[in-house]
């Protein structure tokens, strides 16, 4: 029994090393490709910072007329805006290029070549491309969060940091599950690009703390489309305002969506007709 367990652990380590190597190579070539057009990279990076500054300016104008919104102060809202920028960067850098590529592959029949590759098709379809300049959103959002915490003179405790990183993993899982589900729809619908725009319409609500919305909308954005777990709850963890039950709910939602999106993907693969059939 111990021998079998040891072999499984060794096999898992080899698989993890292989997939890490693949991600490194894929992203390396994506970065090299984008660096061929450096002016385009610098222009797009500037626009990322510009839109973040524009969001901060909008919050500044709003707080010129009141001291808080939904129980959150100006600098606390800046933490939420920083999280919004981080996950905008995550979605645009890692998820959007892959879903758009897969839509085209399914549409023109090239997804057949993905299925015959000696690597998990879901893994390849999810992570083989990277839009490097959108990483600027992540760094800019992180810088805004640090600035806001300094201005508030808030130093997160070890428990706050642990809760923040747990919620960060939960948020990444939730975002990935939504994009994987949208990507899977390409097997049945010719054009699913609009699903991404629909998701972004809901995601725009994450610019502000969930407490600014009414009861029903707040419940919708917490339990049905869990936007609150992407920006509000991680921000609350950093400033010491998180309820422990939110972590438990988040873990449950993440596990449920991860299982459901994987089942949906496997079902879609089995029903894929391919270009040659």
C-alpha cells in the first residue's frame, strides 16, 4: 500500500512538473511575440493605468459629496478598486485570449488538433495563451491597494493576510469556472462572444463594495453570480472587516463551480462532433 502511494505521489510530481514546464514555455512564446511590437505594448500599458486612474478620479468626485458609501470610506473603496483592476488583468491576460482562440478553433475545426495533443485538452485550452500587457492591470491594482492601506495606516494581521490569500484563491477559482463555462458553450453555439460581454456587465458591479446594493441584488451578486468574492470580500479581509462565514461560503461555492464546470466540459467534449465527422 505504501509502495502504491509512493508511486502515485511520484507520478503526481512528474505531472505537475510537466504542466508547469508547459505553461512556462507557452507564456514565454506569448511574451516574445508581443515584444515584437513594443510600441503597442507601451501604449496598451499606458491605457491600463489611465483607466485605473479614471476609476480613482470617479471615486474621488463621489466622495467629495459624502464621507462613505455602503459603510466603506474612500481609501477602503480604493482597495476594492485595486482588486477590480487585479482581476480585470487576470481575466484579460490569462482567460480572454484563450476563450477567443478556442471559439475560433471550434468554429473552423482546428480544435481537433487540440484533442490529439498529448496533454489534457481543458488544460491546453485554458492556459496556452497570455496577453502580457494586461499584467500591468495586476501590478497597478496591487500598487493602489498598498497605497490605500498606507493612507489608512492599516497593517493586516497574519490572520487577515491568510484570509486574504484564501479568498484570492477562491476568487481565481470562481473567475476561472465562469470563463471555462463560457468557453464550453462554443461546442453548441456558433457565436458565444456575447457571453463574455454579459459577464463583464455583471463584473462592473465589482467596482464598488457589495454593501452599496439593495438586498436582492446583493444576494444575487453573492450566491448566484458571486462577484462579491472577487473584490469585496478579499478587500474586507485586508482591512479586518471580514466575517469568517464568508470564507466557508466561498470555499463551498468554489468547490461546487469547479466540479460543475469540469463536468460540463467533459460532457461537451463527448458531444463534440469534430470537423472530420
